[in-house]
């Protein structure tokens, strides 16, 4: 049984990539780019959490129906 689908893993990977971009941009002083990348990373991360929660609830409800 897979815990996370490939789409969810891909979305989490992109959130981490944007987080790293934001940290590197902030390190070099590009505050506008850092803020934009951090905003995208935050959005993707919370979207990942919502999708993960939905899959968790669906998995539990499907598991209860199996005799």
C-alpha cells in the first residue's frame, strides 16, 4: 500500500525546491524574489497537507467498508 501518490510527492518536492530558492535568495539579499519563492513554497506545502489529509480520510473510510 502506497502512503503518498506520485502527484503528492511531486508537489512536496516543488515546495521544498521553492523553499531552498527562497533561502538562497534571502542569503544573497534578493528580498523580492525570496518573498515570492517563500510564498509559493508555503502555498504548495499547505496544499500538500490538505491533499494528504483528504487521502488519509478516504483511506480510512475505504478500509472500514472492507469486510
